[in-house]
C-alpha cells in the first residue's frame, strides 16, 4: 500500500533567504547567556528577533524548551512538530506550540549541521523524538538519585526566571528540541538511540522568534551524548545563547493563535 504523509506542511509560508540575509546584516547582538555544563539558563527573545545557540569549547548537546513569554503554559509541542516536519529539525522548520494555540513559536533560519543529513543508521541531528533526560527514568532504570538531568536543570532555571517554586513550574517543563544531538531509532527494534554529536565549537543553530519568547536551555550532562547521560561521567561543555536586536526579516509577521472555532 502507498505511504501517505499525514501532515504535509507544504502549504505553510516559508521565509525568504534573501530577506533573512538582509536582516542578519542589520542586526546587533544585545545579549549573551552562557549556559554552564550540567546546568540550564533562561533567556528572553522579543518577537521578530533572531537568536542562536552556539557550540563553544567542545562538543555539547542542548535541551531546549520554549514558552510564550506572556503565558508560560503555551509551550513547545514536540509531538505535533515531529508530525509536521519529521524526526529532526533543520532550516525552514518551525517549533509549534501546544493546543489550543498551535502557532509557530520560532522558525529555524540557519543550521551549520545541515550537511549531516541522515546517516546509514538513520541518525540525524536536532531531534524531536527524544524527551529530555530526567531523574525519574534514571531512578527507574538505575536506582540512583541524579539531580542534574536536563528535566531538573530546566525546572530550576524556569523557576528562577518566573520567581516561582520549582514544584510549581515542573509541570510546565516539556519535551525538548535536542539541539546538536545525534539520534535515531534502531533499524531492527526501533528503539531510541544516540551517538556522539558531530557538533564542534563555532557550529550554531539560528532561529527567528515568532512570538515573544522565554527560552530555557540545558547543557545536557551527557556532553556530546556519545556514551552515557544522567551522570557526571561524560565530558561537558558550556553552550552560548546569543540574542540579537534589529528589524525582523522582510515578510515576517507575528505568529497568530489558531483561528479554529469550536461549534457553538
Ligand atoms: Zn539531557
């Protein structure tokens, strides 16, 4: 039987590369946030502005959460993004928000790891198929209490940003974009696998914010995620978040909440 793509995204508008380049030329970097290894930090990006996640010092994977700045409960919807754009994101793909909003929170505008594509094992970079390393699964499988999983780091950083207790904001932490991580499903058993990330210092993933954003980025305790995660064993490095000021790309418009209406 023929395969039918469930959600062909071809009808969605694309950003013009010439407009993107012109906007890059007119922008100024205004904020740098250095995310320490095995920690997370929050940052804000106004709608229409660029931000980048940059590899510095050594190969490192980042777990990214995005929230609408004016309603933290509207957050990145990994599952629907996967259904629309595939298992791994790259230039032109969007990070969609949870129902009932379902709007683009950010658009990927540049990816220096585009060249990787998909390898012979089916592995690719920047996945939306994993969740985030978390202490509950670690305890389930390992019996230990590790406190610097990405879930824990994201919770602490969001709590600090929002000025609320960690227990309050933990339910707002959500499945991530695994920035720079190289992952796939094994060809025989279809299990989630990881392998050492090809990211090197100087590589970046760039976005335009489509709404006012709060981002939270964790420098995963797995480092390049070539061996183990959820421990202090792997070599870990910081990640740099850069936020730019300047005019939005020509043709860019703020992302609107879904216009779907329930029956009266
Ligand atoms: Zn992690």
